[in-house]
């Protein structure tokens, strides 16, 4: 009987398992996860879990009964440590597993450049991280968030909603400028400013200080900021350490796969751990919830019939912060023109093009416009075919 092992209890890992069963695969499936929790949804961790509006116990994708009823062996709290692709063997910290096909979905971990810090310093990636931060926010007076990306801004929004003083320290001159460009980013950062967030940009943190508990941070220019909680949100590192001697191709963006999700014969990958090659052969890692799910479904289909399906949908990510939803569709970095349907912080609508083709958008709320933009981006629609393009201002 054909045996599929999925390493990683992430969205991608669970979606592979679900798709295999829904497509009629009746072989053995084993899901290995390094956390003791049943696989759960991560986007709420930086939002409703921190505010206390969501019960962490309700975040599971599937209950244990589903795995039992569908014949999926769960090996939770078990960490993969090494892979032998010749013998098709996975070594974990407690056992050895053999497979016919392997899907790697081990995700990524929070990057933390600070070592030997006092208590009160956190990163956010897991449900346990979120619960520790939530408890800290209950008594926090001044929170410093290091990093003004989407996670940093979401955490800042959650902290501010609890009445806490919040300062964001961001190395770039404008938060999110690397994500949406310098034309559009000011409107998004203004959203944080109007909600009482102090933005300290163009600066980095030189040290986090305190005897037992954090008391302050010192910036690279010597400025000292008093605080009692620090949350570090400066990116993520793909969890590929256990693949180091496997012979698989590893790069800065993770495990390298072809456009179908193959890393090697009988070995596939999906989600934050990997970088899929584009049509030009360049690997890209898409750290988005929607991309992880789409990659996982594609991998499951290809695994079953040795197919060559690829992900056709344009990248899409959203961020809920300060009572608004920011949607990023397609490519918002490699453009030559940006046009604005609205420049307002509350209803931003920015459309991006390259060589007269629509390539992406940044939209605040406006669900109908978001759906249109996803369709245009996926189709590579010429701007002349988009009425909204002619209505927009440069």
C-alpha cells in the first residue's frame, strides 16, 4: 500500500492531507508535527487571540475525530531531524519513518537577532507564543514592537486596542515600503499614526536592556526608549535545518521546488518552508495563507497522478489592523506605474502595472474591488481593458 508522509502540521500540511482523502487516496497517511497541538489556524494569533476576542482552543482546522475517521496517523510533538532521500527515510527526535512519497510543510520560525535578553521579550509564530504575549499585554504599560511589517503592525494594533502605549521601531524610512512601494506605503503607515502608534523609522535597535525584566531599548543612534514589553517581528526563517545534508536544493528562501511543487522524485513541498520556481526559473517564497493552501492542493493533485499542475492564482495576502482590512494582490514591487482610485487612509485603492499590464493592487476594505483585482492580476489583464484604470489618478 502506498504511504504518504507529511512533515509539518501547518495549513499546507493539513490541506495536503485533506485533499488526498477528498480525491480518493486510500493509502496510508502520516502527519508529523513538532507542536503538541492539533494543527491550527495562525492568522488569528496576531489579531483576535492577542485582543482576547478569540478562544485559542477554537483555532484547530480539524478535530482529532476527523483524523481518526479518515485513517490519518498523527504524530504530534515529534520533530523531524534528518532526511535520507535515497532510503526514503525520515529521522525524528523519537523514531524513524519510511515513506513512498513525502510532503515537506514544516513552515518557518520567527527570526530573532537578539540573544540573552531579559524576560518580557517575545517573538510570535505559535499559539504558545501568542498566549504568552496576550498575558504580557494584560499588564503592559509601554510596548515596543521591533519591525513595522504586517505582523508588527497587527501586533501593535492589538496592543493599542487594549489601551497600551505602543512604539514601532522600523529600519526602513516608511513601514511597508518594501511591500507596496514608497508611493503607497505612507497611506498605510498613517493608519497606525492616527490610532496613536508612535512610529520611529529609519532606526534599528542596538540593544534590549534590563536586569531581570526588560526596562528599555537603545537605538542605533543612542536614543533610549523606556518600555516593559518588547515584541520582535523582523521576518521568518524557513525550517529547513533538518534537510541540510539531504541533498535537496536549499536556498535563502527555503527548499527549492519546481513550478509543480516537486523538490525531487517522490518529494514535494508547500507553504513557508519552500520557494517555487516561476516561469523564468527564479525561486520565490510566498509567505501567505492563501498561497500555502493553493500550493498544498496543487501538490496533492500532482502527487496522486504525477501531474504537472501549477498555481495559477495571483498571490494574495490580507492584514487586519486598526479596524481595517488591507489587501495586497499580485505583484506590488516590480511595477512601473501606480494609479490611485483613492489615496485616503480609510479607503485606499492603488493599482499597479508593468508594461501596460495590470500586475497588482493594494486596497483598504472594498471587497468588490479586491475581487476584481484578483481576477485582473491572475489574467495579466491589459490596463486598456480595465475601466477603473482610466478613472485612477497618477
